[in-house]
């Protein structure tokens, strides 16, 4: 794979912040950012509209593979030089629903990578992400988290 196209919701400020953070990182696989609302997006990726959800990340590989939601977040992190190990941990079934939370905390610079990776078990990392997400929501007056499906 040579390029990942990150389709974001241009009407969602937190998504834009996360994309800006992703764009500043050293990437092994280049990330190209496109607003999902742009007409060129549906022209470039026929049939992609069926995969697009407001406020949710969608990633399209140059081979046509599509990832959405937490899986898209893991793919983006895996494309980054410093974040592969974290992406592998977040891909675990127990942690996958928290991938978006991890990216949110990283992009707000509330948590650093070394702290996230040092957490021992998936259960410890899950608890850390949940606690810090709640603290971030209070600090930044964010709306409650969207419900996630438990694996």
C-alpha cells in the first residue's frame, strides 16, 4: 500500500483537530486528507457514500480497501512511524472501541505515546483511556462520548 486516503467530516471540529495532528506526524504510509462532503470524494471513490457516517473517520487504501470508525483510527496510527506499537495494542478486541479516544487524547496532547504504550495489560490500558477521556470531557466541556459496542 502506497497511500491512505483519510476521509473526515469537515463539519466536526474535533475530527479536523485529529487530522491536523495526524498530518504533523512522521508517516510510513502517506496520509492524504479529504473532506467526506467534497464532491471529488464520491467521484474518486465510487460507492464510498455507503461507508460514510457523520463524525466518524473513514480510510480508503490505494488498493480499494475501506476501514471505518475505530478500525480506521487504528489503520491511521499504524501508518505513523512512532505509533505502530500503540496501533497493534488498540487493535485488540477489548481496546478497539477505545481507539478513537486514544487518538483524541493524543491530538489534544493530554497523553503522550510512551505513557499509553507502558500500560501493562489491555484491561489497564482500557481503564486508563476511559478515565482520561472522562477527565478530558470535563476539562474541555465536551459532550458525552458516543456509545461504543463492546467486543
